[in-house]
């Protein structure tokens, strides 16, 4: 049966971004450029000193930006300042060269006004573009643990790679772990976003941009970002065993696409293992330096695309089950070699004995959500499943036996009319209680890191704000995980309904 729960919008969810996303040198370069332009309109007594000071500030920080790397957003700022610089300095310096008694030349106001407008327009373009395409700033996790992260690579010797013709090629996955860690010393460098190195981050960023038809330079701030985790930080002290959450990204997505969410979960005592699916993820950089590009592509034919999606989802579901097996081996202290999948590693892994593999959830975004549903159907080791706005590709039988949470974007006339009926059918046949939460103000990319660095266009990233999106997704999934994996008492339906329109699907009778 399906119970409808009231819907209301939480006034604390929507967030506005305070300030402009600029570094101090960028801000001072903008300030100097603006001062250069407006100096012409100041009273004569103040004009020389303001012009010289503005010219010094602009020139100095233009040089600084050139040394550390200029973001494309600030090229118009430098252009506007460069045009204004000689025009502003010329009236100030000319008296030093003109003959005594000769009047100082100054452009007429009706000539200077259009030039001022053009220069200010160029300069204003910089902060606006930086606001639209910022370097993402990751929210500080709210849990009691610091967060560590590491990357492993595992090869399944029993599964051939179906995306290649090489009969000896075996399926390899790259996995990033986020885990509860000890507090790192002050000033320690935080983990690079999108990759282990800046070069890997740029490779992945360019591939993601190309997958959606954007030139890579538009999102050049993304690989500059640092997250809140620390690579290879020591695992949190004590003997607590942490529940697991395995995560599959969207079609063409990458393991790092939900980093803010993963860090939040890890700070609350979960270990998150996010997968790169080679030949499906936009770009996967292997341990030997090779880069595997996506080989999956839509044909434009609905039936053919659905058949392809079913196959890709099945591969992902198998990847998820394989990774859970590897994590079980890691917890026992005898993991397979990360490069070959064969034989034990020397030494004991820091996470050995700390993974509660008996309390494991599987989650995913978009196609990854469909893969999570299929993985839960196939593998009873998964105790709960989370679908972040994913259409349920593949068979709906056997029915799910684990509690499920499906978060969906706001439903609009443009939403695929097959989506909700298909999702409802999948959840209604479940033998455990399932929840579908439609989040008002959410779009498809709300459920990943996109709002942190993409233009705040509601149809693209929703209207919950840069960090508000992460808070909603983390709060709802944490409430679900705490209830299903940790058996924390409380009113789960009430907690979820605070964030949108909730449907609760309960089995009519034991099956």
C-alpha cells in the first residue's frame, strides 16, 4: 500500500551565495581596474593620486595572476584594465612634459563616457563569469570525524572485459574510498578534486566537459579545487566498525562526482566506496597511467537505447558486487592485489577489521541508481539501496527485499512520463518498506557536485543553492542509512517528509 505524507518546503534549504568566488589577487586586480576607470571622473585634486595607486595595484596583481595562472574569467578584466591604463595615466603624466602655461588636455566627457562604459563592462564580465563557473568550494562536513580518502584499483580475474575484443582482458574498476579519519595537522594539504593528481583531474574535467558538449576551458576551475578530505589520512582511532556505502555514478559520470556527499557521510562514520566504470565513465585513469575513455553512447532510438542501458546497468551491478567482495577481503586483512586481483598484499591494510561489511548499502545517481537497484536484487549482502534520480533500467524481478530510498527531482511537464510509473512499480513490489521523496527545487544534477561549480540555472542544477543541494541529499540519505543500517530509532517518514513530497510503500503482507 502507498501512504501519502504531507509536503512542504523547508525555508532553511534554499541558500544564497554570499560574496563573489574570487581569490584575493583576482579581487584586487578587479578593484584596481575599476579604480583606473572611475579615476577620470574624480575631482581634479584627487585624480592623480587615485590613478597612480590604482595603476600600481592593477599592474602588480595582473603580474601575480600571470605567475600563478589566470583563469579565463579574468581575461576581460585584464583587457578592460589594459585599455583604461594608458588613458588614465596619460592626463596625469602629460603635465610633466607640457610647456609652462599650456592648459592640460583632457578628453571631453562625451568622448570618455562610452569608453568608461566599455571598460566597466569588460571588467564586470570577470566576476560574473567567476560566479557562474567558480572554483568549487566544498562544504565542511558536519560529522564528528575528519575524512580520509584513498584510491584502489581491482581486477576481477573471473570476468572478461565485454567492451574490448581482447579475450585476455579482464574487468578492472577504480574505486575511491572516503572513510572516518584522525584529525590531520593544521595546514596539511587536502585532496585534489577529480583525481589523485592535478593532471588526472584535468584529464577527467576535460572529458566530462566534452561529454556534454562544453569546451573544457569553461570549467577550468574544477580541477583547481581541493576537497575536505586528506589522502591516506590515518583511520580514526578505536575499534569501531564502519558501515559501507557503495556508489555508482551517472552515465558518463566518474567516481568523484559526489565527493561532497561522500565526505559528509564519512564524517558521520560511514565508509563510502565510489566506482569508476571503465568504458562507461567519461575518463578513467589507471594505475599504469593509461586513460580509458567512454565507449557508451546513445543511438537516439528509444528502444535500442533502453536495451543498451539494460546491458550497461548489468555490468555496473556486477562491478558493485565485485567491489563488495574485495572490501570483505580487505577487512579480513587478505585483499587481492589491486592491480591483478590475484594473491594477498604484503602487510595489513589500515582499514582491515574496521569495515562492517554486514551493514552495506548500495547507492547510485541516474544510471548508477538503476545499477544500485539491480545490484540489490542480485546480491543479498546489500542491506539497503538508494536511488538518486535514476530510471530503473532492467528487469523488475525478482522483487527487492531490502529497504529502498528513491530521491527524485521536481516533476515537470518535461519529465519522461515513463519515469514515475516505472519507479513506483519497482518500489511497490518491494518486500521491505520503501520511500520515494520528490524534492521541490531539485533538478537532475542536484544530486551530485554539479551545483558547486555549474551556473546556478534552475533547470540544470535546481534552485536549492550551491551547498543547499548537498545538504538536502546528505540529510535525507543519512536519515535513511542510520535507520536501516544502524537501526537508529526515530520517525524516518517524518524526517524525510520535511524535505519534499514523500510516498511510503509498505508491503501488504509477508511474501
